[in-house]
C-alpha cells in the first residue's frame, strides 16, 4: 500500500502558488511560469497511474515541473542558436572609452550567495504559508504578496476591516515565528 | 492628551498597519513612544519588520486570483475528461 495518495481536486489550491513561485525564480516571466505550472498539473493528471507513492504529492509535482522547465529552456535555446549574436561594446556615449572591465556588474552588489538565498526564499515563505490555516494564508497572501487594497479584500471575502487586521496579525505572528525557525 | 499612551494590542495593530504603510503620522508617533518603554512590542515590531522585508523581496511571488481561476478551470475540464476515460 502506498504511503502517499494523490488527490488532484486539491492540487490547485494547495500547490499552485508554491509551484508558481518555484517556476518564476527560474524563468522570470509571469506568463511563461503560469503556462509551465498549468502544463505540470495536466501532465501530473495524465501520469497519475505512474505515481508510486514514495514521494509526497508536492515533491512529485515539483519533479514534473523541473522537467517542464528544462524542456522550456531547450526549446528557446534551439531558437537562439539560429540567431546571429551581436555584441556592441559601446551602446551609449556616456560610457564610451571605458574599459570593458569597468562595465561588468559590481561584484559586491550581488554575490552568488545572495542569489541562492533569493531563489530559496520564495519557497520558504510558501512553505510557511501552507502551514497556516487556509483563511489566514489567503488573506496574508492577498494583502502582503499580491498587494491588494484592504477594502477590496474585505469586499471579496465578506469580512470587516477590523476582522481583516486580526487575521493579518495572527498570520504575521505565525509567519514570523515560522520563518524564524526555517530561515534565519 | 491621555490617549497618547497606547495599550499593547493597539500598538501591535498600528505596527501591523505600518507594515503596509497604512498608519497615520499620529499613529506612528504614538507607536514610537510606546516602543520606548515596552519591550515586548519592540520585539514584535522587530520581527514584523523583518518579515515585511522578506516578503517584499521580488523573488516572492504568488498567482493572482484570476490566473488561479483560469488554471482551476482548465484543470477541472481535464479532470472530467480523465474520469470519463476510466
């Protein structure tokens, strides 16, 4: 008997943000990321019978998503190979005459470590979000990550403003301690 | 001017609002005064600000509602198809 079971009805609510965040740090285009996430869910649905139940649902979906991302890069790379590569050293007059070395990005600006941290941060946050009660997670996401107005959220979810702030407060407290544990 | 002193839960509320830049100037003044003498709220504010910094990182993204709905619709259609096949 398999340890884990698949329940596709809940996939979108449970994992879409996680997968989306995972994708967007790797392809940095919202639309492409959305497409890839959609393809992943559909591919998962098709190959449900191949699921052995060894990994958790999310891990399994992520492994499909990884393939999809690789495929995506293969596709754009094969197009790129046909294009001509043009490099211009002096694109604007202001920097004309500078040595090439002076034009590279400031190495102290972004270190490799920064980058690794950044890519993982999104997943860490979504991990913590998934531990919150559904309503708290939803409100927190709308307010903090998507940046919706308080009024709009209240209308959409049919709650009062003070209600919203209480939810936000609880969510923030939980998120802060969760991130404290997993991140710092 | 008796209401210049805040209760802790009020201070926390202002602190929460401040994370979204929704606190008024007077509220911010009151909060700062409260933080001078309240250690617990200082800690809460510190944690809260840290969280805001993390979440505001451009690498943290989420799907917006319409995109999610689209996704759900496409997915459900496939799901129905799938179940019919079996």
